[in-house]
């Protein structure tokens, strides 16, 4: 009976160590890209800096920090 319990434990440990149970990013949490409409027009740190954003269709875009009307704002492309 002890051998059977030990074998069961070994099988569970092997299953947990298999690639099917591993995190797709190697154990790191995935990087979440914000929606473009959430950052469009918000303040940004420095003119020319860029950041990534996404849309509802899961496309990735690049927003650029611009100076307009005396302030720095994120300028993002129109999305789907």
C-alpha cells in the first residue's frame, strides 16, 4: 500500500512538472497592454516617448507623447 501511495505521489509531481502545467511566459505573469482609448489624451512624461496599446481586435499600436496646447499628451492611432 505504501508503494502505491508513493507511486501516486511521484505521478502527481511528474504531472505538475510537465510543460502542460507550466506558465506560457516561463513563470512570469504576462504583460498586459492597455487599450488605446484608455490612454489616448492622458498625460505623458516626455515628448517623443512611445508606449504600446491595443484595441478590441487585439492589434498592437504605438502611441507617441506629443506637446499640444501647453501640455504633454499621449497621441494614439485610430483603432478598429
